[in-house]
């Protein structure tokens, strides 16, 4: 009964309703909600199997968020921001924030300071962002992000993508969206038909746990893939969610079954209110070592640290180099076997040259 009275098609955004749905006391949720926004779809909530499980940890406010250190903007996104809704850190591509709303406010979000805040975006900001891109011919790749771009009304997103497409130097557009994971019902034939008009378009989504791959999220991804959109995935390495080689390997493999190609695994950023999610760097390297060679190369993403201070993403790999000199490089394979490869091409004799 309660469910049918929920406004905004099955999205919960107040502490009382959430506490009620979970059968817990609302006080802790209320206190966290005073600081950080709250939003969860009924669908995502239904994936919870027990208190504190990997689904719960990603979406239910926790008092731990009020503890700890960290910065609001550890990646220096504001410093790389020539106009309010653009981050321009790399030579040929920019992040363009076009939405402040997400279907769910993930408790570990790097942009905790921005999402859910209506002040962080308006039409004027979007117009300014478009102008900036028009004036910068070196920008050939636009990552539309937020918040979640797929939470915008379809016509509005259509209009923004159309404006980007009309800029001659914009070669590709990428959408970053967690909607296929947290609110797959929002991926409709109407949305896909609209997106299809703006090719070449890519979409990176954000699955963090194999249990998020359901008939519903699989269907959403298959509709997007059928619209010709190559799908990638960015996972955040999170304590108590996916900091386990077996879980991560299963996630990467299952993503391929719904036509999503693993792209990045991120070491968690140093954002205030997310300390309880952070793992050691070794944990990530151990996970990478459990993937490469042990499963399809297609299931092996890059493990990156988005360096503090706005230096950008830096990829880490378990070091396979045992020794390297002018003679040979000695390498270790995924099973620990060693091999040697000559460092330089063999000198050819004069009479071989012809
Ligand atoms: C992540 C990011 C990009 C895109 O990086 P790729 O490695 O090309 O996916 C671009 N700009 C900013 C500011 C970013 O943080
Ligand atoms: S969907 Fe992405 S931007 Fe939105 S709250 Fe989750 S992690 Fe943050």
C-alpha cells in the first residue's frame, strides 16, 4: 500500500520513509541527512538481502559519514574549472556537469559536495559550458556527467546533446550514468531513440557488485547497446562491497554477459565522509593480479588512482618486471613463471643485411 503512495515513481528521499522500508530507527539516517542528500529507488532497495550487505552499504546513510578527514574536493575539480560546470584537466577532453540529480545518492560519492544541490546547476551554467566548448577547438571529447545526465527530462538532454553535436570539433560524446544500475526502469525506448540521434555516443556506467546485475539492469544495458552505444563500466573499490578478488572477478565477468566492457577500477578518492569505504592500495593491486591471465582480457579494466590535487588518473599494474638490463628483460607471468626476452634486436651480420 505504502509503495503506491510514493511520489516520483518509486524514489525514496526522506529519512522516515527509508527507515520504515528498512525497519530501522530513523534517527541516524535523519542526522546524516542533515549533512548529505538522500535518495534511493525502491528497485535498488529491493536488492538488499540483509543489513550491512554490499547493496545496503552503498545506499543507506551511515553515521560514519559524519566522521573523519578528507577534503570536499580532493581532485581539485574546482581548480580545473574555467567556467562553473566544466572541468578541463586534459588536453583534448572535458567533463561537463549537466545535472545535479541522481536516482540514488551513493554514500561514497566523490562529488558529495555537488550532487543533490540545486544551486550547483542552472540553465545559464549549461549555456556557459557550451560556449566554453565552442571556443576551445582542441576539445574533441565531451564527458557529460553530473549528477546523472539520464535523470534530466528526455527533451532537455536531447537539446544539450544536440547543441554539442552542432559544434564541429566535438568528435565524441560520452555519458556517465549510474541509472542502468540504480534505476534501470528509467532506460526507456523513448530515451534510447533520442540517444541514437547523437552518435558517436559512448556510455560509462557504474556497477560495483555482481548482485547489481539483475534482469532489470541487464535489460537496460541491452536496450542501450541495441541503440548502438558502446557501454563501459567504472567501478569504485569499496571496503565491505567489492574488496575481494573473487567478488571483483565475478563482477567483471558478469558485466561482459550484459555487453558492458570493464573500463576502470578506481581507488576510492580522499573525500570527506567516505573514510569507512577506503581500502589499501595493495588490495587493488591484489585484485588486478587475480584478473590478468586468470580471466578474459576483456574483463580486465585499468586500476587507477585519481591523484589528489588534480593531477589526473594514474594507472597501476602489479609489476611483472623481475629484472631489466641491456641484455634481457625477465618477466613473471600470472602463474609466477619466469621468462626472459632479449632487450635489443639481434645484431645482423653484414652478409645477412641484403
Ligand atoms: C576522468 C576524467 C576525464 C576522462 O578521462 P579518460 O581517462 O579519458 O576516461 C576527463 N576529464 C576529467 C576532469 C576527468 O576526471
Ligand atoms: S550516481 Fe554517481 S554522481 Fe550520483 S551519487 Fe552515485 S556516485 Fe555520485
